[in-house]
C-alpha cells in the first residue's frame, strides 16, 4: 500500500511539474508575440480589406517589428519590400517614390498591404499569395504552370524553394498564434506582450494539442 501511495504521489508531482513547466513555456512563447504599430496595421488592413492578423504575422516573420531591417536581397523595413517593388506600388498609388520612405513604418505598411492585397486578388488564394510575397510572382506562376502547386493551394508542401515553403508555414503559424492569443481580435493599440488571459488560452491550446489531439 505504501508503495502504491508513493507511486501515485510521484505521478502527481510529475504532472504538477509538467503543468508548471508547460505554462512557463507557453508564457515565454506568447511573450515573443507582442503587437507593435497596431494602429497602422489596422488602418491599412481595413483599407485594403485584409485580416490584421495576417499583416502582423507577415511583419513578425519578415522583420520582427524592426523598421530599419534590410535583407541580403535589399528588401527593406517592416514588411521587407524591395525598392523596385516599392517604386511600382508608388506609381500604382500615384505617389512620389522616395526610397528612404521604406524605413518609415506607415509608408512601409501602406506599401506592403497594397502589394499583399494585389497578390491575393491576382492568385485568388491566400496561401499562394503568401508564397508569392516571399518567392516572387514569377516563380509562383511557374509552379502553377508546372502543377507543382494548384490554384486551390494544394501542393504547397512541394514548393521547390525551401525558404518559401517554410515561409508559408511560418506566416500561417504566426497568424494562428495571434488569433489565439488575442481571441481573434488584434489589439488596436500596441502591447508589450499578451495578457495573462491570452497566455492561459495559449496554454490550454498546447495542453489540448499535446494530450488530446496527439
């Protein structure tokens, strides 16, 4: 009987430690998903008819909210826009193009959301548009023609460029994360980190994913 009690006590202690550890993990993971430039994200997402969670996910993956980010390919700013793409967008918007404007958060989000909406309208599929945002319209057009992926978005796991294939997964994962952390509605003001309620929702999701789904 004493042995059984010790076994049960050990199991309970293990469960408690696992619960505390997983909550700490959920909290730390959630805290890497703040919301910055919230008012600008809402402004231009609404103007372009985009989900703000999608926009913030792309910013998170592209620049991690660094307005001065520059990629090896010379993509710039929060949404990592190439100068030549930005020049085309400025012409479409009938605005003067100033290259340094790509480091201005409002201009960058304006241009990035315009381009993202253009890609979604062009490809009629959000996941394909996300792939094109990273891999380029020309590449995506070739993959569609070769039926590597379909117009319904099937076959995205067969994208031949590792970075683009992984990019689609990262953006969708972050979009789902923001939707879950902020209960489907992205805050309209900046937050340093999600609230305790948001962390609890994320913890519940991780618990269900680990113990129920899998």
